[in-house]
C-alpha cells in the first residue's frame, strides 16, 4: 500500500497519457484534457452536499436507462431556456399523487398538443374554464348531452334541426318537438303528437 498525504496542494502530471486505477479498471487522462475510463463497471458519486457540473459545451448521457431522483423520490427542477424531449418510443408523464400541470406558471403562453394529423385522447372529463373554439367538425357521442347557454340568443345556421334521428324503422313511440320553460307558469311546446 502507498499512502500519500499532502499538507497543501498535490499535483501529479504525466507528459502523455496518465492512467490511474486498479487491476480491473482505470481512469485515463489522454494528455489533451480529456478523461475516459477503461474496464469501469460502476461509477458512484456520493458527496455529502451538492454536485456541480459546469460544461462549456453539450452534456450527453447515454445509458440503457436513466433514473433521476428515483431512490429518495426527491424533487427535480429543470430550468432551461429550451427543453426538447425526443424519444424513439413512448413518452410517459405520471404522478402517483397530486396533479400534473402544464403551462400554469405564466399567463399568455400557447400550449400545442399533437401534430396536424395526430389523435388526442382524453380518458376522463374535460373542463374548459374559458372559451372553446372548434375549427373542425364537432361530433358528440353519448347517452346524455346538456348544453347550458347563458347568451340571450342562440344562432344556428342550418335550416333543419333533426330530432329522433336514431329512429330508422317503424313508428317512434315518443312525441318530439320544442319545449319552452316559462318559470312557474305552464310550459309552451310545439311538437308532433305520436
């Protein structure tokens, strides 16, 4: 065993390639400022405080899998001018508790979801707290549809409103028409009496 203790700075330099390690792996300095490893099986960094990596260029992480904050379930804060996530497979964002928020920190930020030919699926209820504009066709499939319009006038460009469209054969058993509520007064109705 060799034990070197320095009271102040200790510098070890080689004119060419310098290698430091054991009989299994080495850390190599190539003489031009680059550091690489040979035979390394595990790299463990366990500082008592923080780890600060300042790179003048790009930083690349290549691995079969990358886990950030997984052991202690800690918070991860990414602050960047641009964040670009490209995946050759699926991208999944899950939260075991709480909610998932996108674009809620600043107002007036546009949020785009999907390509022009992409399908967007929402698995449960969708709540829109402001105006909703649909520039394509709107198809509603459900057993119950309720529309509450607080404006004084509803304008419909079509000249026909079709009721009982699901009746294709035989005679319908229910009357169909328009029903006008009048507060505590009798209703007004215009309908076809079957």
